[in-house]
C-alpha cells in the first residue's frame, strides 16, 4: 500500500498487557542468519531495534515496527528509523508488552490496563488514539491455590492480531493461567468435594466472564462489535447455577454441592444444560446411607432466591418431562459420590407447561434447579439460574477456544484458511488448521488425541510436571482418548480437531507467515514459514512447510513424518524435522511477512533486527 492510501486508513493498535516471548537471550554474540537454499540470501532491513515484535508495511521499504518493552512504534524508511510515531507506557514483564499490529488498522500495545486492542488514526506522521476495540484481563497474581506464580505474572498473553480475508479482526489471547470453560474445564480446576469446586481463581470463573475470556481466537468487526455469523452466536443466552443447601427454603446444612451451565439457543426453542453434583448418591450404591440417594431433579419457576415454586421441567426421577425426545444422559462418578447430568428442555416439553411459556421466567432469573433426596425430599441443594451478560457476549466473540498459547497465526493467501501455531508446555508443539468453532482440546490434550498417553507421561514425569499451574496438575490428564474427548467442554456449535502437525517435544515456535507470491522462487509460493520463540535450537530456526493441493494438510517428503508428528528426542531437538529446516540463527522470530517487493521479511526480537530474504 502506498503512503497516500495508508494516510486515509484508521490504524488500529492492539493493546495487550503482555511482554517478551519467553526468556530473552542476550543480543550479544548473535551469529548472522543463514539459509539452507543456496539460491537465497538474507540481509538486514533494519537493526539496532529494542526487542521488535511485529511490523506493518506502508509501502516498499517503508514500514512500522513495534518494540515490545519501550512501547514505541517506529517508522522505518529505506532501512533507517525515521521517527517514533507512537510512544506508549507498557508493562513489559514476562510475556507482556507492545505485541501486535494488524495490516491496515490495528496494533497491539500494553499500558498498565490489561490486554487491549485499540484503534489509532494515522495522519502520515503520527498515530493518534481513536477508540478502544476490546479490553481483556491479563494479570495473574499469586493466590492461595496458586502460590508459585510470581506476583504480577503475565505469560500466555498471545497478542497476535490480523485482519482476515473476510475483513474481520482476529485476536489471539492465550490462557493467561486461567482454568475454566475455555480450557475445557466446565467446573473449573477443582475436583468434586473441594470447597472451591465450580470456581477458578481469585477473579471468579470458570465461565468466560471478562476475567476469563482467554485461550481463544476472537473474531470481531473492525469497530469491535461482534459479527452475527460467528460460530457461537447461536447460543442466545448462557446461564449458570451454583447449587448448595443454603439456597433451599428453608435452608439446610448439606455438604453436597453442584454447578450447572445452561445454553439457550437463539430461537428460544432448546435449553441445553450440564450439571455436576458432588455429595449425593446417584446410584443408591455410592454410599451405605440411603438418605443421600438422589430421587428427583427439576427446574422450578417462577421464584426469586429464597422462595419456592412448582416443577416446570423434570429431568431425573418424577415428574420426568424430557420426553420429546429423551435427551437425558446421567453419568455417576466412577469413584466418589455424585455424578453428571446432561439434558435438553425442548420447546414443547414441560410439566403442564412448555419451555416457550417459561422463557420469561428463565430470562428474568426467576427459575432454579433443584436436587431432591430421601433425606430432604423437598430439596437438598438448589441454585438460581442466572445469566451473566458478560458470559453470553463473550462466547459470541469466540472463533476458536481450547488453545494454550501462541505467538503466531496467518491466513493462507490461496484458501483463506486460518493456520495457528500452538506452544505446548513440555510436549506437543502444534500447527493447527483453525475452522470456525474449533475446540483445540487444551487442557485435556495437546498433540494428536491418539497420543494422549505420551502427553500424560511426559507432562507427569519430566521437566517439573505442573503445566505451569498447580490447581489442575498433569496427573489429572485422561488415560484414554475417549475419556479426554468426553471431558471436553463442547459449547453448542463446537467441534474438536487434531493438529495438522506436531512435534512430540516442545520446540517453541513463534511467528508464522505464508509466502504470498513467487518473489523468492516459485517453489515457495503459498508455503508456510515458522519462526522460533527460543534460540536454544539452531540459534532460532526458520521452518518451512508445504501444504497439500487442497490446502488443508501439511505435505511431507520425509517418510518419518507420514504421521505428521516429528518424534524428536527432547525439548528443542530437531530429530525428524531436519527436512523442514529453512534457516538458522534468526533468533526469536516474532513476525514473518511477504513484503510489497515480494521478498520474505522476518522480525527478530532477540537480534533487534528485521531481516529480508531474497533471491540471489
């Protein structure tokens, strides 16, 4: 794009409370980048930068570059920094800082306000604040159940933003240490019987309120509103109920607890819900005491908290109203006392009523869910069914979830498909083809679901074994693919997808980008390039991937990669991916783009430079 055209565009800055990608190696003694292909060369487009993260072209030999820790956006013309067009106060601790700039409208920055995306107007010489697009939480201070994170911990922030071929703004935010719905933990990280069951951390959760909208790719309109065709907008309203004896009328001292999530479709014709209850006997054989046997479970209305109302929908025992069709699935705990229930209240079902007739009560918060036992046939635990508007609105913004952390995604210039790299903890780095509604599986799995045994073995026996959080340790990982899939939080409209490529042990990728054109040779046109978030392997490699003809799979020549898993022998080991190596000593490669001149550009955070790859 030329400068005149750019001056008429709103430049958006994304603000993120994020910082350096992993630990930064010394910029001293960095070796010069090298390339495997003897027909290609690399030169320095600009150097002397302070931890550059991303760039945006204004024209040939004219681009913005962001500096993570200084918070500055610099304009580089013909290899020379001409000016600082924006200077922001950022928190650059851990993985926070000024992180991403979208092609023609948005940058990522981070003042001391959390993860944010802001739009800035470009007048040809400076960037001026226009409007905030979205504000997300990043900080994870230490709390009682997580005493080990340093105060102010701020990793897994993501920070990459790009406009897709559909004109929508895509934003990646990592899990930020959260352990809730979007990390495939419906009830949060605590096990049944724990007093904190049904919560996540000191900010609440586990439902994705504004403090727990993490581990996701968000898809927004350029003005920050939510597109109507996002994959989860079919969930018209989302509700939560926390069940205990204190909410019964009269209250009781039951030690049983429950947590329930409800999803009402946009048409108002189906209310799906999932309930987990601990402390009530689901089979009559979980305890020797018959008094805690579960007899009935219902939804009641209309009543505010503290008042009683009649049964409007029975889904366990009598009356039973989930009949057209019968959607109920009851799963007692394999060990312990309690179980889970899934049910769906359809439009014309009900106890002498219908869902349609009860919708006003449900939407007004005048319904409750109640579990009845022999001991307390009038109700032992109940919870008011309430909507947090933040949760409903946030789920509508989500394009994909179940994602751990990433420093790079890009759109295939041929198909328009979104490709994402994901960083594992110690095992299974991933490359994902992300389609609308994809659940990536984290925290239940990283890597192919069929290899969950390797995921659990490595994460429990090597490198510290804590998944960087202690409240859901890797010993909780499922023992089979079937168990892992059954545990995933599948929002209505979601689907699980295996990665298209994995490394068995973590290699820590960072920026990724497609080569758009024949500038460095026709054999590279449309290929995917992946940078590194550490210099441990090959001084910071560049990997190169071909896509198959349908643009949905990774093409390989090495027969060891037919399973699309590089079975390397340790972290930062290149075994089985030697054929993918394109370059070395590029340092921490945080952004990869095709420039207006057709060459490939790589931003190196650790080397303080932008490199240009060209054909000799």
